[in-house]
C-alpha cells in the first residue's frame, strides 16, 4: 500500500484539505508515536476527514548539530510505508532547513498548518515543541491555533516496564545490542534498507557470500554478529546472519552491514534490500587466522538458524 507524500512547501491537494494531522518527528514510530498517530486517525475516521501523519526530514537535530553521529531509526520511505500500514491517508513532510528553522511558532500555525496545508486539527505528544527557538508547544497550539480555527489535542506519554517509551530509549537498547528490547518498543524489527554494493569478496572466499550495505544515516547498533532476515525487492524473505561493524580481521577496517543469507546464491548488486535485526549473537572480534574465523562463522550461522527457527 502506498500513500501520497505532501511537502510543506506545497499546497495541500483539495481532497486532503480539512485533514487531521498527527504532528511529530515519528522517526522510530514506536508505541508512543503510534498512540499519537492512532488518536489522529481515530478522530479523522469519526469525522470523515483525511488522516495525515507528519514528519520532519532531515531531523531538526541534524540541522542544528550536523556533527552528531548518525542516529536515524528509519528512512523517509520506510516511514511512508509504516504510516500507510497504520492507516494514514497521506504523509506530510516538513523539509527542515534554514527557512523552517526561522519560522515562528505563530507563522507555523497560521501560514503553514492552517492556510497552506488546510489542517483542521492536530494531535501531538504533550512534549512536542516547534517553531523558531522552540517557541511553540501544546499551549501555543491551543491558544493561538484556536484563534485560527485549529483544534489541538495532546496525547500523554506511553510507559513500558516503568519507563516512558522514547526514541532515545530504543537507540540506547540498539547500541547495547539489546535487540529484543528495541524491537518490543518499536513493535517490529529494527530494519536497515540500502543498496547492495561490491565489497572485497572476503565473505565469498570464505564460503559465506555477503550483501554489503552502507549504514548511511542509520544509528549504528552494537558492533557484532546478528541473526537477521532480509527482504528482497520482490518481497522474498531470507534468513541469515550478519556482521555489523568494521571487520577487524581484515585490513583496512571498513564499516559495513554484511548479511549472509542461508542457501541464497543470487546476484543482489545494485538492488535495494532491507535487513531486519532479530537477535544479537556475539560482539565483533578479531581472529588470528582465516580458518579460526571460518569455524566461528559456521557456529554463528548455526546459532542464527536456531534463533530464527
């Protein structure tokens, strides 16, 4: 299922005007995000209005602090598919740059949300901030937005195991290699999507050909070996084991995600695939010789098969 993508600089198409918008970053679209989006979609259905889920891209943090390490949990296209699955009629993208960063909260409401995009109501998390110098919050939305006919609803935080569910908590779990915790909060496997590139062919020489993927803007999970599932362009799902890291047994070190898919010998070069992380097997380590590495790779693959069974 695919939904249209509207950019904030565009006029909202007539059939989507008057919509109810879930407003936030929604990078991971975890359980907390789902509560906000779900409230917007439920309201839209009750009022027979379009349901829109908004997101900011690039993430505002990337604009204000370009030096920070990669931290994204999803690409824009992944979000589009996830939002569609959640029941949205469209994805609204706020293209974050100097102009949007300089837009006051009042102009964001009156000129963007109401005038250009024709939004009738927004649903946000209680802590959502927006506008120049983060001058807007739910209070501003209700006050100033109400004056312009914009209805605003705030959804409280969602808790799990005694803590608030947040993207930061998911990132911390991934960096610790706690895939089970991260996936539970996401309600789906953390997945990296990218084009398969040519590598050094070390895996093929060892009898474990890999589909090498650049991690690009994704958060780096803990370096190590994982049980994974791969989704090919035609929808085929494959089980496998992947190395996420710098391959310390080879010189020079090079950071890659390298999934090996069991029983697959097709050509994936140049194709976009998605790799789901299911279980952490062990940390990355350096081996003194290739025979030792090969023996360990056999054990890793058997463990991945067991975990994925």
